[in-house]
């Protein structure tokens, strides 16, 4: 069997995800040679700049996908929420493993819940979506930008640069920092990003690895991600606009909630739909159309090209 070289970012979270994929492949084929290639992305090189300032879409995936297109690597392992809704020509998603908890969490220095933080408390996040929803829930909080990997942000919190962080539950769990969570935020406070908590295993359309790695795909997760990315694709946005989506599969049925929110939290468009899980992407598009008719188009206009 041919060796497999997996491209990944070098953060603790990215390495945890790539090593999990490597481990699953080697469990399936113990004698197979599987190795990792760390690739630095634009998002890693400009870690203090806002995601919007350095290009938004693809800042954590572009260089890895370029290595894939050059055939320098055989597979790419991404956080699915970082992956643009339109893939480069010739590339496809081989598998979407079972997702980790997709919700957002509050990590507060004193262990407080969001509702109990004092007015003016400094909440740090690098996400416009999180910032907007927190301000919608509590406009008296001071939401400030903060980027960096998970450990860097936790150190900044512990150093007094913020009173609390809002972070992905999945990331904290995957690198063993789950004990730092003080509250998991309910969807009526903070709807997660499209495909949050899911991993994408990406490769070439024509590669036989696609069939070999099918065992890693989790059908409910794949359907949920199709709906959430379909929602995002219809809105014309990437992962760095104030949009949230969460689909859940229950047997043959799927339920979905989506939001588009003004960056200052003042205006929120929210909708829900249910339908057959097999129609996942269409359900996501239908929900997007519903929100566009409610005024989401005006909120998104400032983030989209002319």
C-alpha cells in the first residue's frame, strides 16, 4: 500500500486532529506508512491581525491546499469550519468523521456564567459571529478582539488581558483543556459556526485513497455539514462573517437553526427548518433564503464583494 503524507497546520489543535486521522488509518492498516507535514498558513503567519484584514476565506487552508494541488502531500486535514464552501478544482472531501461538540463555551477567569459577569466585563474572541451574539445577549459587555491558538488565548486570559473568552468546545476538548470551560453556551445565546467541531479529510478527486478512507466518514455528521455549508454557500459568506448554523440529524429527519447578525448585535435574523436528512444541502439553502427575505441580505452586504 502506498505511503500517506498528511498536510496540517502546526497548532496543537490541528496536530491533534491530524494525529487522530493518522492513528485511525494505522489502526486499519498497521503496516502502512503514514506521516505528517506541517504547513504554515497565512492565518498562522499573521496571528495578531484580524481575519478580515488578512483575507477572510481560506486563511487557514490555502497553503495546505496548494501543497495538495502540487502533489507534495496526499491528504489535507482541516477544521471543516475553516474550509471555504467552494473547493479548489480537482479537490474533494474524502470523509467527514463524527464531529466533536459543535457548541461555543465561555472560559471565565473566576468561573462565572455569562449572565453573571459584571457590566463592562472584557470578553475576548476573534470571531465576529461570537462577538455579535454576545452583544445581542448582553450589550453591556466589552467584547474585544483576540487571536492566537488556544493555549495562547488561555495564557492571555490568565495574564489579565481579558475577564473571559468565548471559544469552541471542540477545540478545548481535543487538546485536553475541557476543564477550563465554565459554561457551554446554549443555541439561544450563541449559534455555532457552520461545520464547527467537524474535521474535513481532503484529497484529489481521482485518488484511490478516497475509497480507502470511506470508513472514516460519519453519515449524520456529513449530512449536518452539507446542510450548514449549503446555508453558508447560499448566503455567499465564508467562515469570518457573522453567520451561525447548526443542523442535527434525528434518524431520517433533520432540524436546523441559522442566524445572520449585525456585528454590533443590534439586528438578528434567525430561522429554523426541519425536513428529510437526505435533502441536507437543499434544507440549508432553503433556510438561507428564509433569512435573506427577513433582512439578512442587508447585514451581509457590507462583508461581500461588490
